[in-house]
């Protein structure tokens, strides 16, 4: 998978070189390309924003640097992947569709994703129209119902959620099956040794005895019950939406 990210803060995305995503890149499972939007400005101040037409607070990102950035980044991607490669262009945006595990799963099979990080109040609407007219697949996605200052933190979250599902990135694929949200439910509670633990206040806390029984059928049933109970209590929205 090739991942491009266009931003005015490429340093923000240096975290993609760390941990699991960094290792996936070093192993050749993904390649990550960060681009500074100001590369495609031509004035002394490298201006990427201007005041909103019609008035109002804040600033809007100008269309010209974005159009030039997409032309250059898409050409570079096609040079690597072939002329027929089709990118998914993703704009992190609090007004987008809420990103969920099913979308992470779907996008983990894409060959090429281009993230475009807006800042300020947003990007001139004609950039989206232009990309759609060129025949590109464009998606606006939100992390949830709150506002960040820009798309960079969202790109870190989105990339991690997607890339960890690329085959080979997470060593033990079975761990992706049991985790929260993989089946629309929250994960059951986890325990490890010691089975009998004295906490710092002196209270003795025992792990559930069934987990020591070796009876895999009963353990699976117990976990399914805990998972359902948690989901119903903590996330009634997920509980009501279960298939
Ligand atoms: Cl994807 N972007 C911004 N700027 N704010 C957000 C968000 C995204 N998701 C939640 N808040």
C-alpha cells in the first residue's frame, strides 16, 4: 500500500516512522510519502490561505496550491504504481462521515490512499469539485463529533487503524479477530498472571476462575457474555445496531 499525505506540517506526521507503521514501511509492506503543501506556492510568503469570500471569521485554504499538489503527488504515485493506479483521496474533516472499523477494514485493501490535511476553517470547495470532475474517488471522514485544528492528528489515527489491518503488518492475525469493534462489539475483559493479585491497598483480587479451567468452550461462552454485557452498558448505540 502506498500512503501519501499533503500537509503544511509534514513534521507532524513523522510519528508514522515509529512503531508498527514504521516497521511496516521498513518491511516494504507500505510506503509513506509526506508532502509540504507550501512546495506548491509561488509567492515570497508561501501563502496557502486567504479570507473567506462573503466574509466571516478565520481563513480558507486557497485552491491553487492544492490543485498543483494533487497533480504532482498523483503523478509521483502513478510513476511508482503504474498509470492505471487509482488513488482514494481522503480529506479528514469534522463534517465528514464518521470513520469506523468497517471502513478501516475496507480501506486496508486499497493500493493507494492520499490524505489531504486541511487547516484553518477548511479548503475552498472547488478543490473537491475539481477532483471529482477528474474522476477521482474522494472521501471526507471524521474521527468523531469534536473539532481538531487540522487533519494531521486524524491522519495519524486513520493510517494506524488502516495499516494495522494490511496483511502481514500485525504479526498475530488472530489478535485482529478478537479485538473491540471487529465484530461490532466491545472486547471482553482481559487478565494475565498472577491469577491471585494483592493490589497496593492490600486487597486480594482474583482473576475469574473459569479462565484457569482449561475448558475452551466454557471460556468462549463466558467471554461472549462479558462482551455483550459491556457493549450493552457502555455502547447502547452499538448494541442496538447489532446485526
Ligand atoms: Cl477528521 N478533522 C478535524 N479537523 N477535526 C475533527 C476530525 C477531523 N474528526 C473529528 N474532529
